[in-house]
C-alpha cells in the first residue's frame, strides 16, 4: 500500500504536549489551567504554560483569544477548555 494511503500512527499520551497560553491575573486562564492540569495529570501528558506578556509573538497571535490551548503545537481551543473534548483529543 502506498504511504499516501496509510494513516499516521497515533501518539500515545506520554508523547503528546499540551501548551496553555495565557497571562497572569486572568480568571479564564486559571480555570483553563485547572482543567489542563487535571486531564494531563490523569493521562500522563506533558504540559507547559506560556505567558503572552513575556513573548511578543505569542501576544500578537493570541492576545484576543487567551487562554489558548495547543495540542502538539496545533490550536485545540480558546477561552474555555472542555475537559471531555481535551481528553478525546489526547486519546485519539
């Protein structure tokens, strides 16, 4: 079978990376952090936080959408993080 028709291999949770982009003193960011920490902790997924006030490029790109959640570098969601949706994204 040609490689064009093969599906990509699924990543296991420990190979995933979730990035939470936010800023200090943001209640939506705090809510998002709680969800990301819980889901990633349950699944064994590595996650990181990035502060738009410390990164001009992130500020330009996301300042109207924070908090923003990236999964493996691709935007997953913004403003509100749905726990079940994030779990599905990381499991699949």
